[in-house]
C-alpha cells in the first residue's frame, strides 16, 4: 500500500502536471490567436497587458484565501476557474469574451501558484531528501505534453476550440480525482495576517529574483513561437517551445541533486550566463538550428530559478510560509505577464530580434540579486551566532 505522504506527493504532482499542460496549451496557441484576430505585435502586446493588470487586482483575493483556508481549498477553486478560462479562450469569438477569459486566467493562475507552492513546501517537510525541484520538473513535463498535443492539433489543423475544450475536460477529471489526496491542515497558526505593505528587504530580493525569472520564462513561452514563425519562417512554430520545455524539464528533474553538489549561488550564476548566452545566439544567428540551440540554453538556465527561490522563501521571517509565497508570487505573476507585452511593444518599435534583448537584461539581474540574497543570509547567520555566544 502506498504511504500517505507518497499519495500526497503523487496528488500534488498531478496538479503541477496539469498546470504545465494548461499553461503551455495557452502559450503555444498565442500565434493562432494573433492570426485569428489579425493582431499586430502592438495589438498582441496590449492584449497580453491584461494579464499583469488582472494579477495585481487578484492580490487581495489571493492573500485572503491563503490566510483563511488550508492551501488545498484555494488550489481546487482556482483550478476550476483556470480550466474554465482555458475553455473560454478557445471559445472566444469576440475580443470581449477573450478579455474576460484572460482576466479569469490570470487571477486563477496567481492563486494556483501560491497554493501549489505552499503545498510543495508542506509535502517537502515529510521527506528527508529534497523534492521541491521535482515538482517544478513535473510542471515542465506537463508543459512538454501540452506543447506536444498542441503541435498535433496545429499539424492536423484542429481548431483552437476543440483543442482547449479537450484539455479542459481532461483537467476536470484530474482535479476531481486528486483533490481528496492533497495534504490537509497546512494552514499556519501564526503570521497569517495579510497586509498590503512594504515587504522586508529579504522578501523583496526574492521577489525581484522571481520577477526576472518570470520575465525570461513567460516571455519565452509567449514569443518563441512567434519568433520562429516570423523571424525564422517556420510553419510548425512549436518546435522551439517544445525543445525549450524539454531542456527545462531535464534540468528541473536534476536540480535537487545539483543543489546537493553545488551552492545555490553558483547555480544562480550559471543560470544567468546560460540565459544571456542563449538569447544572444538566437538574436545574432536567426536560423532554425542556432535559434533552437539558443532556446535550449535558456531552458537550462531558467529552470532552477523558481525551485531554488521558493526554497529560500522558507527562511523568511515575520510572515507564515503561505503569506511569504503569496508576496513573492505577486512579483512572479506580474513578471510572467508583464514580460510578453513589453516584448510586444519593443517589437513594434525596434523589431522582434532587438526586443529579445530584454531577456539578456533579465538574465543578467540574477548575478547582483543572488549576491545580495546570500549576503543577507550570511548576516542573519552571523547575528544568530553572536546571540548564542
């Protein structure tokens, strides 16, 4: 018989998998939406700006949910909303319906990110070895499955409606069957008071790290297909997305072992270099194979940033873990959804190749930010040692 903690790990893994499938299904269909509505790069940028705006609106709601309930409750509610929004994106035959769908998509995804990462840290406490990275790896596996399915749908010219409807039905089956197995009673007894106020320096630094990680990751999700279609002139524009997700998955499934062999600060630095170098290759040499190699490097570089940062979040003081993750996820969600419209606006003015320089800037930021984070931790350790002595 499977132990209770293993059942909880499997159930949570299913939610990570589904989240990856749903997000990649949306992201891989952005070029389809752009074509169906005859959007320019600027129009698409305006549309994508709805996502960060909605995420900010959802801050009070998500903060209240994680403070009020066990994390599995907001996870289930937001998962239902997420699947509904995905269906509406495929169903949308007018700009109004599409906007409503994206607002719901953004808010529900924000709540999922908080609840699912809170669950992952709670499950981690039941295991001796590190497993947080594996959850993010499973999210990436979901991303691969989603983009593989999207590639088949595009290849055989299946409409976006039937594509996203089938994903939504599959997702409904997953969340109904897995919900009873999720970890219960993980609401923190203290530190649950959620206030809109200036975060501590440590939490802010972690927030900015996931902000730039999200800009790089979110921008690659939304624009690598457009880059391959419009710059490299590839009809099956999901190849870059697929390879990017494969590389992210491989790296995330090994990040727990890498953290045992190397310091996190070293891994942040390596990720930064890979992102900057990979994007530079794609910009300077816009051919199919060089772009695919560049996107692969970005996938390897960005993969460990989220799991490492959420592990560091557990060291934060003042608030309970769900609240800390809620605050940090605000930066993440805004970055995830702010990056794509910024790329769209810059592409409209300077061209898509030059707009990709944003990713180089985002990748570079991990060098100074990670240094400040670990300097902060060393200061805490030194203060604690002095107090003991």
